[in-house]
C-alpha cells in the first residue's frame, strides 16, 4: 500500500510551467529578474506537484537524519492528545521531531498544504513523516509516511485508525438502554470517513432498536465548537427537544454544555450528552464519551514509522484501535411517564 512515486525534479517543474530549468532555479533562489506572472505560474506548479529543492538531502542520501516529521492540522485538544503519544514514542527513540501545522483544519487548500509539507520533509529533511487527519490521499515522497486517523477510508499508505462505527453503535446502545428514544446528533464534516462512520453508527443504532430516524434531529456539524453551538441551541430549543444529544466529537459536546447553560437547561437532568474522543476537557466536565485512545494512536504511529525507516516489515498496514465507552456524569436514565 505504500506510495512508490518518484520525487518531482526541477525538470518536471520547468516542463509543467513551460519555462526553462534556469528560470525555475532563479525563482527558487529569489531572483527578481523573472516576470511576476511567470513567478506566480511556477509557484503554482511547485505547489501542485509538491516539488522541494533537495540538494542537501541528495548529498547525504545514504545517511540517516534521525529526524521525523509531523504534519498536524492544528493544536486543538484532539491534535494535542495525539501529539502526547507521538512525543512519548520520540522520547523512547533515537529520533527528534519536526512539526508542521496549517493552524486550522478548516483552512482552504489543506490537501496542497499537506502534500507540500510531506514533500518538503521527506524529500529533504526527515527520514519519514506522520500525517494526522490527512485530507490528501496521494503523496510524492522518497521516505515512508504513516497516517493517524486519515480522512480517506482506504489511504494509499499505512495508517492508525479508530473503530468509529463500533464506537457510535456502543453510544446508541447505551443511550437507548437508558430509555432515550428521541436522540439528537451533531455530526462531523461530511467529507471525512470518521464522521461518516459515526453518523452511520447513530442511524444503525436507532434502526437496530426499531426506532424511526427523525432527520430533524440530525444536525450537520463540522467538528468545530462554533458550528456545534449553533446546532446545539436549535436542538435544545425545539418544541419537543431531544432527551439526549450525541455529538461526533468532544469539541462539539463542549458547545452543548455551553448552550445548555445559557438556556438554563440542566445536564443530565434535562438532557443527556455523549461525545467522542475523550479529550482532557471531557474528563474535567464529566462528559460521557467514546475513548478512541488518541494518545496511543500517536504512539503506535511512530513505532510503525520507525519500522519502515529501518526497512522492517509491518505486522499490518492498517492498525485499528478499539474504542471504549467511558461513562461519566453527563447522562442519566430516562424515567418513563405513563
């Protein structure tokens, strides 16, 4: 499953941009004697192809750099939990860590950024790279990569993934077991496989229990607190509000807490809440959630990458992390009235 694509050369860039190699070289070296429109065209080709200048790497091709790259979308709680595991594994290894981030998972051009960073790291600086919550499915790289919780169902490289569907099904069985029948759901981004699997788990959980699916109770979230806050208020202010709300991640669940407090709705007395991820904030709030062991995912990803760097075979190309429902104080048994 590992990518075997050859690294992009300066000749490839020149051909794609319709210019000479010397012109590309002048742009790369910051020369000002190239027309601005030509510079823009060359820069776009560089970004699209994922080209990076790697003269230093070529001169040291036979030497291990003992440096691992980490491409991470942001420094929000989800990413920080993974980073904890990465850091623990790095501490136990002979490698150092170099981190790249775009600052926001919602930023435009994420795929191009990821491809550019991986090319920059793996073709010139590092022995391999970890990509967290990657949107890109193809990378041009000379060195191995491992993805943590990739957006694609079957990425073209080794990965560590949570069992999202099973985790969501367990939540639904738990809430239905508490007597809840009117359960709201705030989803994650519709283009991400983990969000799709959690939504499917929500739907299948209702169907398994013989409960009709009410589309009005399903809100199109995007994993952000801002969006979740908007939809949490919508759910809580319905004429017939849900007795429980399941959110696709803990960040969204935090917004349910915020909205409920503002509307003077008590958790869990008036509404039960369940999240997904088990970030630190979930523990502090007493949020019942699904632990997908993010820290352990980060730790295992480094172990897999180090094996690849050392030309060792992996036991499995996709390592699936089992999830576990963590019961806290944000849910209660629903007392049925006659």
